[in-house]
């Protein structure tokens, strides 16, 4: 059986590789090519070299700061949400692994928001937040910071439950013998958490950090529905900025594609650095 698997493994891999090539590799390579072209549809693309990349920062001879603003705004948003989501999700998971009654109900309740689509969720929260902020003569899009924290609230509310489930699975795999040995040695709850639980949970923390980081950078639905980039494009995250460039400015499809390529490179580099830094702190058996 083993010899047959080794001999015919390409046949089993072929369908998946074909789907991956057609659905990802070919569109990705063609997308990189289009970033060097001027086009309105993919069939009339004309090569213009690095002109699209130059237009990212300069429009009509003037410095265009919208893309730079969306970069630092997205970086700040991703940093804040990564910290909040993972700290709160880990704390909830820690509480829900203590064995008290109703644990399954609370796990389900915390996870449910993740099942709601981003657009629907954002419109619901838009009504909730505006009804609350009107007491202070404000709306979600009164300032870039009211929009920022509104996005943070919505994204955290949606994603904490998903990360909590992953953390619960990781906590359940922490060896009871290690925890018992720590108690025998006189370690208190804080020492047990910081010296045993968290180091053993490092692979799980790496996964959750990676997921929340990439989700923070590629966020689009909530940004589009909740703030629309208002006021005055000040709450535009990178994905929405690229979308508005592609479909909101005539003749700038190539520029939008160039922004998308830079966006991919930036997120890939940040994710690789984060993943490598997290992996280096994992406990090796």
C-alpha cells in the first residue's frame, strides 16, 4: 500500500494543484502584470511600465497622501485589534476552561457573532453606535477617531469568539501533570500562567496572532459598510482605498492594481516577520 501511494501520489495531488493554479497562481501572476499596464478591462491592457506605481503617490503633479494615510491608519488599526482580540479571547478561554456550569452555552454565545456576515453586522452596529453617539451630538463618522474606535469595537466583537475557540483547544492540551507539578512546587496562579501555560500555548498564540493580524490588514466589509472611509477618506483602510481607486476614479484601474501588489508585499512581509518572531519563542520538546 505504501509503495502504491508513493507511486501514484501525483494523481491525488493533481486535482488540488490544478484548482490552486487556476484559482490563485494564474490570477495572481496576471494581476502583477496588470499593475504595469493601463487598462479598463483585462483585454485592452497596454504596458506602461512603472507609471502606475508613480501615480500611487503623485496625482496630477501633486503629492497624494491618501495611500500613505491609509497605510499608517491600517497599521494602527491592525496593532490595536491584534492586542485586544488576543488578550480578551485568551482571558475568556481561560475562564471557560475552569469547568463551571454553562461553559458550552457561553462558548456558543461568544462564537455566534463570527457567523454573521461583515456587511450585515456593520449595518446593525452602525445603527446601534449612531443611536448611542447622538446623545453626544456625534455619529460614527464625525471624526476619523470615532470611526476608528467604532471599527475596533465591531471587529473585536465579531472575531474574539473565533479566537476564543482556538485558545480553548490549546488550553485543553496543556498537560495537567505540568500544572500539578507547579502547584506542588508552590507556584501561584500568576506564575503558573506566565511560566507554564503561556509558553506551552505559544504555537496557539502564533496561529491566533497571525489570523488576527492578517484579518486586520485585509479588512474591507466592515470598513465599507460602517464608515465608507468617511469623513473625507480619513477612515479608509488599505483594502477600501484600493477599491475606491480601482472603481471610483476613471482611468486609475492600473494604479489600483499597483496598490494591490504593494499591499500584498507589505502584508506578506509583516506576516512572515510576525510568524518568525512568534515561532522563535515556542517551546520545543
